[in-house]
């Protein structure tokens, strides 16, 4: 059974293995290199796509965290949410703002409106 993965450790090797995470990191690096976008535009585009998909707070944590690390101001993230709202609908933007706020302890909405309140999913305004 040497070489089989047990939990997050490879039996016999002593090295941690994270094949799912490693694959996601490699896919992201490949996509960034091929996009020909600057890092800020790339991350703002990813955040917009996450909103459109109705992503979980964990997804925002990874992407907004990366944006924060390279110095993307929160105002640029807010501007991205404003720009995509007419396309993806207010319900998705409110859910995303709540998810980002939850992940980072930010208040992007007045009064911290919880997800699900407001317009129906997919409604466009």
C-alpha cells in the first residue's frame, strides 16, 4: 500500500498531498497566463464570474483575498458589482456582496442585507 493517499498525507512519502487544490491552482495559473490581462483585471473578471454563478463565500475568500494581496482597492470590487448588476440581476449581486462581506468582515451593503432578501434569483434590474 506504499504510495496510496491516506487523508492528506501520502503513505510512505511524508509529504502532504492536495490534488484538488493543486489542480485548481494550476488551472488558475494557466488561465491567467493565457488571458493576457493584468492581475487586477483578471481578478475582477473572476469575481464577476463568481457573482454570475452564485458562488459560495469560500470562492470569494480565495479570489477577493488574492485581489487584496495585490492591492486591489475594495472600491474597484464594489465598482465591479455595480457594473454587472444590470446583467446578472440584483439578487445575485446582493448575495455576492453578502458572501464577500461574510468572508472578509466587510459591509458592502447598507444594514448588511442578508442573501435571499430583495428580488428573485435571476431577476434583472
